C-alpha cells in the first residue's frame, strides 16, 4: 500500500441531511421527496439511512440511490413523517449526520407536529432540569419512549399533558435519544413519531497538538522578528460548540485588528517586535465552563558573536577548552554549536563536551587527530546561522610507547624477537637493556627497537628495559619480563585398544614441557566426555571404570601450554561377549548355535500362544456384546442404548432402566459404558504419569448439550460429578476423539499432554480424561459466559448494520487492556513450557462473569466457526490468524503465536469482526503467503496499541516481541491508562 494512499484518505468531519426536492413549502401528501447525505471522503463512502434511528431499506415507495448517498420517497404519506438521518463510512472512519431532516406533512384527521415548539435536541448541564417539548394538533395523547421502553411518571421523568417530557435533574444516564409518539382518536389513524435528543454539556482540555506549531513542554514558540507569523489553534471538542478568545501578556482580550490580532481562532503577529515576547492565553468556554492554555512566545533577533575562539596549542593527552561568546535571544532559543574543518561536531560524543548555553567546547583528552580549525556557530531559531572566524588547535605529539611493550614468551632453542616502538615530537632513539646479568651473548642483537634472539637459551630469561628518547622531550622507559618456555611434547603416547563391554579401560598420555603442559581429552573432536563415568588423572591418564558400546570411538589427547599445543589420537574398540564366543573352538560354536535355536523356537511358540488367546478372548467379547444389544433391543424397542447408558442425567433406580434419545449426544455416546455403576467419588487415579492421574470414570458425566464439532469430533457441555473436591458438580466441556486417523490421534494426545502440564489462572485446566473405551474424552474447564467471540459480538450496538439496544455496555479501554494482559500472561506461561498453541483467537478464549479470560483449544472448525477456517493440505487452518512463515514453510513457533495474538488484539477492538472482511479465503491465502497484506488499524485504536499490533504482525518473525516483552509493555500501558487518558477516538451513535 503506497504512501499516496494514506495521504489521500480522509472523510469530512460533519455530515448533514439535505432536502433536494421539492422545496420545503411544497411538501404535501403524495409528493416525491429526495434527500441527500451531504459529506465527502476518499475512498468512496458507504452510506446507511435511518428513520427515527431505525435502518431504512429499499421498499415499494422507498428507494436508496446514487451508491446510497440519496433516498427517494414517492407518494409521501403521514406514516413517512419523522426524523431522517444518515451514516457515512470508509477506511478513514465513520460519521453520523449532525443535522437531520424533519419530514412533517399534514394529513386530514392525523396528529400533526407543531414544529416551531418541537425540541429536536437540547444541551444541558449535569444535574440541571430539562424539558423536551413535542406538541401535536389533533392528538388525544402523547407518549414518550426511551429506546423501546415507554416512559411513565416517576422521580426521574414526568410527562406533561401537553406532550412535554420533564427531567427534574438530568443524570449521565439520561443522555441519549427519546421518541415522542402522537396518537390519534382511534387505531386506524397512524401515530406520528419523532425523535429528540438530550446532550450533557461538556468541554475537553487543551492538548499540545491543539496548536500549530505544536506546543513543546518548557520550550517557547519562537517567532522571527519583523516576520508575519500565525499561531493556529484547533479548539477542543465541546457541547455546545465552545467559543474561543485570546488574551495578551497583560490579560487583555486581543481584538480583530492591530499589529497583534485574532482572525477566527488564529493569533496573528503582523510585524512582531522583541518586546512582544511573553505568555499569551487561549481560552475556550461554553455552558460547561472554560478551559485555558498558556502559550509561551518569544520573538527572536539575529545573533551576534561578541568574542570568537582563539588559537591554542596543547600537549597530546591534555585537555583543551575552546570558548565563544554570543549575544542575542537567550538560551534555549539561541544555542552555540561547533564545527571542525567544516564538519559539525556530533552532539553526545564521549570525547567532545559542548555547552550549548555558554558556548564552550571541551576536549577532555586530546589526540593528534584533534588538530585543526574550529569555529563556533550561533543557532537562533527563526534566524540564519552565524559562524565565527576560525581558531587553530595545535596538538603537540607526546613522547610515548606505541604500543607499550608487554611481557613475552620466547621458545627455547628457537629464533625469537621482541619489539619496542615509540613516537614523539621529532626522531626517537630506542635501546634495550637486560637488568641482570648483562646480556652480551653473541646470539643477542638489537636493531631499530627490535631485540633478536638466535637459538634462545635458558639464560635469556629475565627483566629487560626499553628506553625511548629524543633531544626535545627527554627519555621514557618501561620494563618487561621475557620468559623462556618449551613447547609440549609427548613422552608416553596413547595406544589403540580393544576392550570387552563391561570391562575397565585405561588410556595413558604423558607430555612434558615448560611450563608443565595441561592435558585434555576429547572424543571424535567433541568435548562430550561423560565426567560422571570417565575419570581424568593428574598425570593425563584417562580411566573408564565400565566400558559401554557407546564409548567406542577416536579419543584425542591434547597437551598445551603458553608455547603451543600438540594432539595425538588413539582408537578405542568395544567388543561384546558374543564376539568373544565366536572366536572359540568349533565345538563351542556348535553349542552356542544350539542354544540360540532353542531360544528362538521357545519365543515363537510363546508368541503363537499369545495370539491365539487374544483372538479367542476378542471373539468371546464380541459375542457377548451382540447378545446384550439383542436383549436391549427386545426390551426397549429400536432406541440406540449406547447413546444413553453413560450420559444419563440422574443415577436413580428409574433412570437406570430407561434409554434417553438426545441428538446432542449422537456421536460421542457410543464410547460410554453400557453398565450402571455406583457414584465414583472415591475413585483413585494412578500416579504413573501426567495423564494417568487424570483418569475419570465417564459414567459420572451428565450431558447438557452440543457446542459444536471440531477436527477431532463432537464438543459438548456436560456436568461432571466429584471431578473437583470443592463442589459436587462442575460444568465442563468435553472434547471427543471420533476420527480414526493416526495423525489426529497423535495430535489429540499431544493436546491432552500440553494442558495436563499447564497450570495458570488464564489457561483452562484439564480436569480429566476418559481412555478406557472409545471414543476417548478430554474433559476441560468451562466458563459461565462462554467464548469471547460471542461476547464481543453482543457488545455491538447493531446486528448486520441495524441498531439494536444491547444490554451489555461497551468495553472500556481499561477493560480491553486487562484482556490483552491476561492473554499475554497465559501465552507467556504456555511458551515458557515450550508449547505452541497454533489457534489463538477470540473464539478459543473463554470468559467468566468476573471478566477473566482463559485460553482454550475448542477449535469448532466444522460448524459454528467453519467460516473462520480454511481447508488446506487435508487439515483445517485458521487462515486469517496464521503467520506467513506457516504458509510458506509450515514453520510453527512461539513467534507464529505472537502473530495470532496481534490479530486477536485487533479482534477485540473491532468487536469480533472477521479479519480482512473484504477478501475471500483464497485472496487472503495468496496475500499472506507473499506478505502483501495488512490489517486496517483505525483511529479507534490508541496509537500505543497500534504500535504493539504492528510489532506482533512484523513480516520477519525475529522482529516480533516475546510474550514476556508484551506483558511488560501492556503492564506499563495499564498503569498509564489509570493515570492519563490514552488518546482514543470513539465513534458516535446514530442520531
């Protein structure tokens, strides 16, 4: 998506409904009325029309034209009277009409609204009285409604006989739309309905971005002297629309004329002087009160350099301070920066300290590269830069070793050299001297600071002093120690060995050298020797107390010291007792062969006996089941007994002999026991494994109803007795394994294993498993408010675009942040245990009545949420939540779960909308695979959360944050939300 697209995207702030024809005075019965929703935007707008807040659709006499922007009503009747409003929407946002059209044609014998006295809207202060007037002629009664409820006289409302609705004290909950209805003398006369709205007066605070140029904390708006300048202000929202005025430094109102004047909301300086600097005040007010904002303005003048920097010379490694005095508008409007040899010196340098206010440049430790021409530059906002004349900094080279010589090791009986280098101001002489005794041996020479040894001797070891000197700077010296060392060499070599399995083994390796070498062993060039079984003695011997087959391999002995290292190898062969036996005499080999034949024949006979017994038992069990089914059928008709005997809801004596027909249990009931049993509150669970301890008797399950169908089979609600110690019955969700595919069986097992090892308040708990019969059951924790997807849809104020009164209030920003944080904490726990969810979405998150979320894996991909899955490669894929690398390389990871988490955040703000709603599954698949798709992030999402979503949806998995980072970030945002209102735009409701 190009930058031009975003630059051209927009929508007008105000929408109005206009009457195109006929003229207002020509509005009578049976005429044709044409209304237009007047608003512009790019890209093209989508329109909705409303009549008394109810959505309009094409009918016999009502037609919506011109891509929805117009509505035409033919043969107008009294039933068409009312308030007409519109809504326009595109990717830039949505707008509801603020000025609506009132249609009020007069019909004989029908109540007629007196428009001059009708209150279309009213803005009042909170706790003040208010009255809505809706007078009719020829009306026998006027009723008032709030949403769909009729209003009766109470302490909150009072309906007068003249058709007025009175509020003794307006509360916050009273703000909204009210409908008055004038009734005729009988029911054949159509009632006349109109809407009126009450607003509570409000006035928002100024923000930094309310001004242009934008205000900066503790920094003024700088105006160049004698240059026209406009300070724009975008007044904060308020109801009713606030008025704005500007006051000068003395608190006097600024008028529309003069050198400093106001034009609408703009503060204009025609020819500002330095004396105009000061604090100006912007004030907005309406009936809700007033808000003010101080604006610090400084008029800048051109700077002048009063004292430029001077030439100076310093010694290398010494500090240097250059100063420059500037006059003009004070700091922070005027700052002093520096340049060297025409290049600006970067701020924040570790070696250069620039004092912007006082104009000094400090070099703490000068280097030869610091020599050059320096200029100070006066930088005044709104004025041109002013440079000083240049000052040359001369750096004198220091006499020093470069680099300083260090202690050295030289090898015995080899040639060696030790170098000493120095530099200074002029030619430098370098000499070497041995401390004691003086080295005058013929094999020792010095040349140009390099000391050469030919065939190093033991006597060459000792302290040596290097002296550097010149005529200008004197001399310096340093002393180093030269150590004579000897390279390691092997004295005892390891040998190839063949060892019987279970016997001890010993590999010898002895090396000598100076200093004494360290001995290390490796196996096949890897340092993976098991130190718990293999011991290394100080003399270098490797000892294995008991040899195993895996010990066979190539063992390397490495001897090393400061002079170098050497390595030698030996191969250890491990042989078994059978190999040993094969080497015996022919008679012994014949006896062994007889023993083997007898053992094999015995094993074959035993295997045949086991197969025969298994077949016989299976046949007996099959015949018993057939006899039992025949008996049940003869006693109870043709009902399927397998569907009722283990999911019965009561365990009394009557229900034991009855069969229940329930389509909700159609497929999973076949795996339930066909024998009645006692309550198993005292059943025991094995401790052999994480799943064995969760074994639960399926006859204690009582089915409630089907939830849906997933990839493994049916998913249904049930009550489980005594599955938790704290309650006799627990509401659970049961996932059944009906598919016979081996791959699905493995995945079902993996899912059980995962939830059995997770224990977190924001992840559902695995309460039990049933694996004694088929189908296998997975019994999970369930939440009383169902899945989050349905909750989000219920918080919407409309269904398929049609307004409806929702009993669930819209989610606040704090609630949404809490939801994000809970899921991030749960996913952090899941990922820390090295698990991957693969299907994180609102449909797979359960919600409690305490607004707590729990991550689950319902994945009802075959019916309830089939539209949110895409069948690909013989599996159901949550396509619109899937990361690109999964489609490209089937690469599931924690980072692909982070991608799905980003889509989940978008889901919550869109109230359960399907991601990429305008694209087909095939288009989404193609664009995701090519990384050519983006979720639309509207202004309803605060900018901080938009940044989080963008990070989660990064194309490169390595750029996505970890869940731990998300938890920390969301925790900070929650704290910020409690103290400072995050910027978030809320869409208005239809008028």
